[in-house]
């Protein structure tokens, strides 16, 4: 067991850190304030391979392990969690398309997505189906050589500003549950696709979030991903990686916040002494660092389990998502507290990091649902020995 990064992994992280400082740091506050979706910056990330980190090579991706992808996402999220989170969602959707699409669809969209020239949204959640994704009602009916899609999706990241949608829709009857769901590739500008208003959110302001409606949208039958009835399984495989990605964004945000807090404690003086000289604040910094390192190692363990195809990879991904997103928000909140009133104003990045990190405890499955997933596995007879 080796916890040290390889030279290649350090190079990935260094490249991502340099990109974040050059292309994200100067603009992140403005993108947040103006609610700007930075397609140009995301395209530049694509030039470095960051839009297809673990997508298969036959789709133009780098086919990196998920562990290596976390190194890139963490460095980007330390500066701009919102934009980074969208890049991770795009990576997830691109991997799903690259892995399960027909050759024709992969040829049309693969390299366009992995290069960042085109962007993808992931469409699972519905107005009435959030945590209970298996109850979704959007329907796709095969008529001749086309699927006809009707329904609506909610809380879709990038909606209205992306080029293609990876969509989960019901092909079985209303009682078919998870087994009646299929996955599709839908051009974002297809006739019958419409977008609701841009949601006003607490954070994640550099990426738009909208409802998407589908009114007799027709797509070729070959736009099906995998086979009919495999959509829920494909969605859950995507979400295993997605949970690691969002957990990593929390680790990155926390690292950015911790760095700001450490520097501020050295510079700021009260009662004639720097804040760093007060033991109570030293202890707070120590706890923040400990929680952050624990979260980072849990995320990397889950990524390694997923890369290895371990039987309990999904359980580890749920654990990592639950722990890292809770710990990441705590670190951001404590860092803001250490800054006092300065942490609450936008001159410092702490309030933005905290706002962006908060939603990580909700999306890709709420942390309460993560506990359900973990508990179900832990109630199996072999769990105490298998999950260690």
C-alpha cells in the first residue's frame, strides 16, 4: 500500500494547479457575481484533456484512472468549485456516452466532448423524482426507427448552455421500476426540447441550472446507450464516479479555504499578537487540517476501489461522498469563522467557497441517501469483515 503519488500523478496535479491559477482564479469571483458560464475557460481546460479525463480513448479521452482524475479536480476546485463541478459532470456524461454509445454516436460526439468544444449535461432528476430516481416518469417510446420522448427534467446543470443531453427515460411500463429505464443521447437543440428559467441559487453561480421539457422529441433509435432497460444501471455506474467527483470538489474547496485561513492567521493581529499565536485558533486549524486529510484519503480509497472494480466500490463511493462533503463544508465554514467579519464579505473567497460547497451535500444523492446505501450493505452478514 503506497500513499505517495507517482511522478505522472504529480505532473497532472501541477498542471491543473497552474491552469487554475492562470485561467480560473482571476475570474472566479466575477463569474459567481455575474452568473457567467465560462465556456471559453472550460474549452481551454479541454485542450489539456480535462474534459475527457477518464473517457475511453476511442472517444478521444485520456482513459485515466478515477484516482488520477481526482488529483486534477481537487486542484481546480481549490480555486473555483462551481466551474470545476460542472467540468466533473461533463466528464461523467462524456464517459457514459463514450462507454455505451453506438459507434455512430461516439463518432459524432466523442471527440467534440472530450476536447471541450462541445459540452454535455446529465439528465436524471425530475420534478417528482429526486432521491427516488427509479420512479422517473419521462418516457421514450420506440416508433419505427425513432424514439419519441416526452417529460421533464429538473435541476439540470448546464441546461440551456450545453450541446448534448445524456438522458434517462422510461421505456418500460409505469410499474417497471428501475428495470424499465433506458439511457439516450439527445442533441440539446432537438426540436421539442425547451428550457425553463435559470434558477437563482445560493451557489454554483458559474453554471446555469434549469428545467428541461421534452415535447414529442424524436431521436434516432441508435441514440440509445447500451440496451433497453439498462439505463438505470448505467446511471448508477455514472453516479459512483460522480460521487467521487463531487466529494473531490469538496476536498478542493476545503483545501482552498484552509490555505486562506492559514495565511490570514499569520497576517492578522489582535491584542498585539498574530492570530496564529492563540492556542484556541491553533487547535481549530489543526482540526480542519485533520478532517481535510481524512476526507482526501477516503476519496482516494474510493477511487482506487472503483478503478479496481472492487465488489464494494459503490459502498466506498457513498462513504467518501458522505464524509468528504460534510467535512469539506465544515472546513470552509470554520475558515470563514477564522476570518471574522472579513470572511463574510466578497473581498475574500471564503463565502463563495462555502456557498459552492454546500450543495455537494445534496446532489449526486443526498448524504441521507448515502447513509441508506451504506447501511444496506452493512446489514449484510459479511459486511463487518468485507468493509474495513
